[in-house]
C-alpha cells in the first residue's frame, strides 16, 4: 500500500476536524505563537537544572544478626535490646 | 532572571500553621547551617505570619543568623498569591544564592511560584543537599560551590544529583524528616528583622471563610519505637499482631505502602518515600519485603529488626537483627518475651 502524501494526510485531518467541529466536538489547539511561548524556556534545553550524576541504589548488606524463630532466641534478642536501652 | 550572587546567603523558608512552627523548618535550618558554613556565608530564615516574633527567636536558636519576619494579620493562614509575592520580592531584593523550602503541601505550592517569578531552577523533593563543583560537559566550563540537589528518581531506584549552574538562586524543596532536627541553643543570638509586607487587597484573591485541620492520628516522626507491618502480614485481621506488638512496646504502628493500599491501616501510618521518613531508636519490620521506596523512609533507624518468611527479602540488607520465620509465631513470642522482661 503506497504511503499517503503529506497533502492527502492534511486533507484527511482537515476533513475529520470539520466533522468534529460540526458536532461541536473540536477542541481548538493552541500553537506556540498563540501562547507567545519562548522556546528558550521550553523542553530540556530550557530547564535551568541539569542532571549532574545518576547513581543506582545498591543494597549494602552490612550483615545482620540472625535470630532463630524460637522462644529462646527471640527472648535473647529482646533481652539485648533492653540491655542496650533500645527498649525501655 | 536573577543574576547569580556568589556571595549571597543561604535561605530557609520557614513555615508555620495555626500558630505552630513546622518541624521541617527546624530540620532545614540544620542542613542550611552546614551549607552556609561550607560556603562561608550567613544562614537566613524567612518567616511570614500573623504573629512571628516568638517563632523568629526559635529559628535563631536552631541555627539562623538572621530572620526576616514578615507580619500581617492576613498571613495567619497560607495563601498562594500573597506568600509567593512576598518571598519572590525578598529574593529579588536580597539575592540569596540558595533558597530551600520544606516539601510540605505549602512548600510544594509556594516554591514553584517563587521559582517561576524569579526565573530560577527548582528541584523538588530532595533528600539531601551538598556543595560541590560542576563541569558543564558541552562547554567545559567549571562552576565552584554549586548546590547539589540530591533526590530519588524513577521510583527511588536511582539517586539523581541535580545542579543549577546559571539561573539562580538555586532552589529546592526538601522532604520532611530526612534532615536531623538540632537541639535548640537558647544562648544563640541572631538578628531579627521585622517588616510589614507591602500587600494590596487584590493580592488576596481568595477569602478564607472557614479553616479546618485534619488531626494526624499518629506522629511517626516523634516515635522512639515503630512496629510496622507490610503485605506479608496478610490481612487486616492479622494486622492486629502489629498493633499488639506496638502496644506491648509502647510504640507507634507503621506500615508499608502495600499495607496501606490494602486498607489494613490508615495512610497516616505509612513509612517510606510516599509516606513519612522516620529515624526511631528501633524499627521492627514485620512482613515487609523492603522495597527501595520503603527503605528510603526507615533505613536511618538506629536498630532495625526484620521478620520475614523470605530469607532473600531486601529488608534484611538494612536489618541489624533478622528473623526468618512465620510472623504469626514470631510476633507472639516477642510479645511474650517483652511482657516477661519489661
């Protein structure tokens, strides 16, 4: 299937816009000129801020004390937390 | 556009509501003090309200060298237009080199208005700030003593450092709870400059008819111990275990976003990137996998106990004590041990 020419695309767009306008459904599209936009302030180049650096978040396991899921081991852990005044 | 003032002060925009100074203002002063000392400039706070004298003194005690205190009875409650007009006017007049706001609802509304008014750059939701140099890749131009605005991006999976080399002041909002709040130094002295803002009736486009404040159900930031539950808890009924352990310890109950989204607990209890950032003495994570967004809000706890059935859960990477097991068995064991010992 041959590619549509720019003229054909423009004509189709115009036709569809007219159909929408006839139903009161056409949303007017503002252009940069309409809003008097200064391209110097738009997009990435217009942003005052620059990304200096990107770092991935890496899990740094410093090692934890493994506590067995038993009454005695859990009680010992609680005891340690009380002893070092974390609890209480 | 305001030209860079390399000798300008560091500013903290303090915040008060209902006559109370917001904690984040004091947290920002702590970081602001570091930045100002590094740059060799003064730290100033800007405070607007109906009555500000008492709070201005507190800002000095927490590190401000100077306070610009604007008083007007109409400024008792925040309104966008007058506050933005005053702060933008002060920025244009005094030309600070750095302006930081709390990433509170007020700060998130005010900061972009001010940045737009003075045509400056703004980085939102920073979790750290620092001073350093920057070399522009395209021009090889070197900038000294820029504000590094450090914040998580892409869902917290990366940390981005943002700079604003040219369009000053360098502005940022900073999340609550990520900076330490210093103790007040009651002997500290500073200069408090009171002024009456130049405001017209037309600046107050809105008339506040009624003011209602939702009372937060929990103050996680002030909690010494937090017991938090996540998706692994399984159900709202089972979340009772989290409350029971919290009650046994006299702790606050926290939650991951998954637990909050499941409706097991109110959003006020959420810890993490989209919740509260906490630094308790003890954080007990029950059934919390430890997604980076959650860890961002709790990894600075002094002690972390993680209870999870999955030995590969990322929460163990930040834990001091790790229990791999069924929380339905482990949590009652903990409650029992606490009741016997405390």
